[in-house]
């Protein structure tokens, strides 16, 4: 056997049969001449004693590690010089050919199972090739490797028999199949072909007879003593017609000649077939493809004569993440990652790890489950690295997904700070911190170097008091007169459980931090380790927050067992009385007569306040009970003689033994506190702020609708009280209390 006299007789690509990596299109015209010493090597297999001999004639193609200055024709060194006796075995059932003996190989000496070697010392004792095709006159061998750039690829070697002694699989080949696939690269007269994508086009500028010729010379001469079929794969975005022509020789000596019927290609990849009628004793050494319509690209591949129709396949893709996290001391032999692949994969699939993967990791080829044998310890090894790829049922191999498995330090837990709102034209800066759970530590202040007009929030103190982790959240800015800010504090609730909040800075506070944290369902801080957060907000309608360039906002306590050790204390910081935006009250407005009472079954008698000058009125504008009396729905309305204020803040207080919160729906815009429920469950905080002084856009509007659940034993009356937390500069706040009748 010898390598076929074709530029693609030795080639490599990402999957079996895909030789798109090498040789490149620019190299096709020079390979055979440049490497003639490779194409005259003779490989002999003796079935009597199973011996294998490679005759290199006057030399063969060698690499620098075989003694050459550069890859070139030359004389190989031992064991590649044939000095080691070699043998072979062919397993027809498995479709494998194995060569035994150091240095025994076909094609290129550097290609071995799973690698491309670069040292004589790495020469293996045996090499096994996959026999993809074997007839009495042709043989196609494939071998999987990992390239020096860690890509998974497949080398292909196409050979032809040089005399009558080749046995092959003892089955006469179907006439016309003897060279495998056609290689349509010989364009002529303006026809276009892309050999990497197998895309062809008949442009408007081409001659009317333009087409493309098969360059796989091993196919010739073709003969068709009996009828057969021509099969191929094709796809096109719009209908386009393809036909094939066979000639005695290339133009001008073309007769006898014939053409197949035309085939219309349309849509995604599918198999097409066209009949080839019997041609008697005629032979053909020119094999052409034409496209009828101009300027319509079409992809055509796997063109073969006879045999089964080819199958459209797509290389699989690893779709699982490139990171994973495991907590230290979590045990041995646990599944730490599960590889996943795209749905459009030809079964069966096999998952594999690359050779460079950490040896402590193994993978289940069927399920993709990656198991870590070690009991992870952060101080010993903080991360593991591995590469995973998948092979489908027809040999297509995915690209390698590189994965980093991080070991979480169980003694530390992240605390991240983000902004929910900040003052207009100010830059918010925060500094995340990995807290030591069981000891006093320190975190860095936010880096504001070079910044102006900034608001920074950070952990200023992190200590252990008794059994509690105590964390102080602080604020710094280059301007002590801003309109406020809102923040979220994220943490990992599996490691830190809030046990209290104290020392809240109360000036302009519209949303007090509570130790009843909210779930981080949308991963707002971008850290998968954190799963809950606490919110807090301050808003100054006068633009006077916080009144100092630095201030402690509040202190959080975690993991405490004494419920009173870190009680909420809102009077230790800031003003303990009125908020920073309070104004002297004007004379109270005149009382107004209530409107006529509604039907007795209505629980609310609405009294719309009389509009007073420079006042912001908040009142219950609508109320109703469900038919079964189990739910109360109220709407809060707003009146003002100016629709363009900076906003308002208030609390709705109620008796939680009679009614409890079910739902809040916001109506008005510029919301900075959307009905935040306090820890005792008897007060909702609302805040609206427009830093541009455009709130609410209407003098008469509804703000929010609230649904309460009514206690089963409740009856009589209960009160809803609306209490100011902040009002627009120069405005008086008027909150209307409302009696609710529970039948």
C-alpha cells in the first residue's frame, strides 16, 4: 500500500472525516511535490506471518526531533528506520489495525494514539488505527490525537493498493466507489468553491459553462457496467439546482459523456440521491458538478457513488458552565460537576476528560458526572482544573471546555454591597469583603482615588462579640449634601444568619435595614455564593444627606444565639427625633365634611381631603372587602397643588392582630421604598423621590394598592394611620387616618 497521490491523503481536522485544519487551501498545490518522499513509501502486510514492513525507498518525511534541521525529506533514525521488527493485527469486527514494534507507523511518525509526539523517547510500542474504509484497492485510516495546543483532533491517512496482492475485506467494491468521496476543488471559468465550508456558487460574472471538477484522482477511471446512485449531503437558504456530469477525459477529449438528472436543494442539511444509469464498458476520468441558478450559494459534501446515503451530523457542544464551587471538608468521592451537551447530538455520546485534567478527577462517560476523589481542603488546594469534551455516536468531537473547580474556604464568607439607587451625578463605589466567620478581621475601604462626586459604602469594622459576628457598614463622600442613596447587603445564609441590626443612622432614613433578609433570586450582585440580601435607604428631599462626609450607616450582627444581644437601636446614630428633612408645620387645614357614606357593606367611608396650599395630602382613596370578608384592599391617593415636587415619604401603620400584609402594588413612579414591611409586621414604609423635581406629574393621583388578610376572628373597627417620614422642601405633609369597619 502507498499513500494516495492526493494533497489530502494526509490531513487533520476536528472530527472524523473533517480535514479542515490541514492542509490549508493554499498548500494543496505544493504538498505532493514538496513531500514526494512521503508519497513513495510502501507499506507491506504479510498475512502468512503477520509481519509489517515499511519501505522508505530513498528517504521519507522526518521532523526535527528525528535529526533534521527542519521538517523535510531525509533519512530517519532508529527506531523509525525499520531496524525494529514489526508486526500487525487486523480486527475486522472492531474495525481496527494495530502495528507492533517501536517506530512502526503509517503516514507520519509523530502521530500516535492520543498525541503528537516530539521526542524519539516517546515512541510507543504499538499504534492502533481505526479502519474507516477498506476495499480491495483503498484503505482509509483515522486516529484520534490531542494536538500540542490541547485541541482534540483526528488525523486521516488515505492509501491505495499498488498491486494485485491487496486483499482488503474480500468484498469486491461497488463500481464507482473505489476512491471514496469526491473532492470538488477544481473550479473553472469563474465558478466559486470554498473547500473549508464545502460551499459553491455560480456567480453572474462566470461563463455559462463554469463548474467545478473532482480532484480526487484515486476515483479514476470510473465505470458503471450496472446502474447505481450518487449520494450527497446539501443545504441552501433558497432553492437551487445541482447536477453532475461524467466525461471520458477532461475537456476537450470528453466523449463519451453523460449527465445525471438535476436535483433541487432547499433548506437545512439533508441527504440527496440521484440515479446513475448503466454505461456499459465506458470509463470516465472527468467528474464535474454544476449549479443551474446564479448567485445562490449551496453547500455540498460527502459526495459518494453507491453505498448508503450519508447522514447529516453536527459536532456536539459542551453547554455546561466553565466554573464550579465546592466547600472544603465536604467529603471524598463526591460529584462536583456534571457535563452537559447540546440536544442535537447523534447518540450514543461519550464524555471524556483531557489528559491534562487533575488526576483526582474522573468522569462518567455516559452521564458526564465528574467525581472528586479528594476530601477538599482549601489550605491544601484552593482549586482543581480539568478539561471536558464529548464524542457523539459518529465520531464528531466537541471543543474542549476548560473548567475551574474552586474550593470554598469554609472559614470565610462573602459580604457584597451594591447600590439600589444613588444621588444624581454621583458615582457609587463599594468594596466587597470576605468575612472571617469566627474571628475579628478587617476589610478595605472603597477605593475612591481620583474620583469626585462619589458615594462609597464599605465594611469599616468586623469583630466578634460573644458568639456574634458584628459588622459595621459605613459611608464616605466628598459631598455631605446629597439627596441620599439606597444599598443592598448580600451574604451567604448557609454560613451567616442575621441575628440583629443596630445603630441605624436615622437622618433621612426611609427604609430601615431589617434582619429578615430577602432572597437573591436574580443573583443581583453577580456572586453565586451569596443568596440573600438586606436593604436600606436614605432620601433627603432638601439635598442634605448625610450632613457629614463620613458616617456609620448601621451595624449588622450574624450568627448570634441571644436574640437580645444585637437589638435594633435606631437612636444611637443621627437624630433620634424628627428626620433631617422635617419642617415647621403650618396651621392645620380646615376640617372637611365627609362625603355621604357608602353602602353599609363597604368597610371604608372615603373622605377626600380639601387641597391646601403648599401641602402634600396622602389618604385612603378606595377600600373594599372580599365577598367572604377574608381580604381587605385599600388604595392610597395623593393630592397637591404642585405636580412637580421632589417626592414624599410616609409610613402606613396598622394593627397586625387584625390585618396582615398580603401584597403591595405600586402605581406611582420614582419609587425608592415600595411598602417595606417592618420587623413587627405592623408598618409599611413608602418613599418617592425625583432628583429632578418632577414627581408625581399629576396633582391628583393614586400611589399604591395594598391587600391585607383579615384575621378570622376580627370584627368591629380598626385604624390605618399615615405618618410622615419626609416631605418636599417647603411643603406641609397631611396624612389622613382612616377607620376600617370589619363586619
